[in-house]
C-alpha cells in the first residue's frame, strides 16, 4: 500500500502522520514536520499544555486533542472515525519520536488494519542522540526501554541485559536515577558506560566511566532531569558480571578499565571525564531547570 508524503497527497480516507518533535531544544524540528502540523486538520498530543506550547512556538494554530493512557481506548475510536471521513491527523508526543514508550500504538495498529494511510515524519530521538555521543559501538545496539519499578524484577532484568553482546540503551524517569544506577552497579560494576543528561538543552551534560563510577558520582549529586544510559555489550573475553560489593574499596576512577585507559597509572581516565556545554556542579547544588517540559524520557 502506497502512503502519501504530504497533506496534498492524502487519500480520501485521510492520513495519520506520526510527527517527531524536539526533545529539549525547540530548534530541533524539521521543516517538513512544521508543514504537516500547519496543514493537518487536527493535532493529537499526549499532554495538552505541552502540545499547545509546541504549536505556539512555531506559530501553528490548529485544533488539538489529547491521547494518553487514561483515555486511549475510547479516544482511539473517535480519532479513527475522523480519519475514515478524510481528516489528516498529526500525532505528536511530549517530545521526540512518538510511540516509543508513548501512547498511540493502538491508534496506529487499528489505522493500518482499516487501510488508513500512516506516514512517519522523522526527526530527533534521545535514544540515537545518546548512542552516537556515547563512544560505544553503534553498529548494533539494543534499546531496552524502561526497567521495572520493582527492585527484584529490575535486578533480574539487568542480569539478563548484562549478557547482551550489543550496546544497550536504557531510559528511566528523572526521579529514579539514583536507585537505577545503584541497581546497575550491583550487576555491571565494571561495564563501560555513558550517561547523557538533559540532551540538546543548554544544561546538557555528558558523563563517561564505568557504571560503578557513575553511581559513585551521582550518589553525591542532587540531579533531577531527563537522562539516557548506554553501556557496552558483553564481550567473550570479559569476566562474568559480578556485584559492586567486590569493588567498594576502590577509589573513584580506579577500576581496571579506567587504569587501562589512562596508561595503567590508576588515574581517572580521559574517557571518564565529563564533556558538556555546562558542567554539573561538583557540589550538591541543583543544575539549571530545563527550558521546556518534557516527558518521562524523550525517545
């Protein structure tokens, strides 16, 4: 089934456009995305306040309706009726690419079943932004989404991911950074990792090291913001994943991997040092607040 590339090409049954939006910086939106938003009959968003702010920023005046976890079932049927009568709908999320850990999958699935055209308008993704900044192997990777909120189940998921040979990318809600890193450090203490915070924003920071080193660092900081974690895949020559408990006597930056990267001198490796436009403070002060409201984690 052929699908339209623009509003003008829409079939009589209408078209559902999946439109990617910025993950923090309002300038990170394509011209095509703005065009589709301006010409759509209706914009469908996850949160009304966030969606309206995006449209106002780009001078788009269109009707807007919410689609979220609390109304998804009934709202999906209403939106499908609009599509079947020829309307062009633009589906956006709070930020980033829709449908990745966001509502809307049911709408897309039903639209395809009914023969309604579905067209993606690609754009920024926090997953790929973090991956290419991590310095880790990006030729193959696994996006593992969000881990369980239950501590025992989360540890079991991490033990399974520890055996994954590809680079792993994980998302988590801002307020669970510390328990998330603590759990990861009990399973993947020496695994090379990257933590990207508030990506694309003026306050973005980049943190490199082993997972144990990142845990030790952020356990002393008061940080609440969006973040993405990437860690290296398991290699055949690597020892089996083990607990952080065997490393509690080591100083920050003193892991086997860090010593190797710094020439065996036991100094903090070059890779471990932060690279950012504005560094998080060494003290426990809170970093600058984001300029825009963002979802659990931009996809």
